[in-house]
């Protein structure tokens, strides 16, 4: 099975997702060279979390679960 592509603009979340979904994800992450306010998570081609769109940082379980649920849905779990 091919790994699900995810793009994370925030490195700490990358580590958490890799821990929960070992060997299932192909995560591209990028840090921002300056404070831009961007923090986005794309699962497949779907933007599932955006700080600029009002979601803020992934700083609680509810926000993380929203992303993890999108990964589970995309993987067909």
C-alpha cells in the first residue's frame, strides 16, 4: 500500500503523526524561515487545519484528533 501524503508546516506535529501512524505516511514538513503566522496541515489534497483560517495551533487533543481523524479517513481505517 502506498503511503498517504501529508504536508505539515510545523515540525512538532510531524513527529506526533509519525509516532501514531508508523510506516503509513509520507510527511513533508517545512519550517517557516521567519514568523509568518502560517500553520497548515494538508492530508492528501485536502487542507484539514489552517491557523490563518482560524484553527490556531494544534495545542490540544481536540485539534490533534481532527487531523488524526482526517488521516484515518484517508487511509480507510
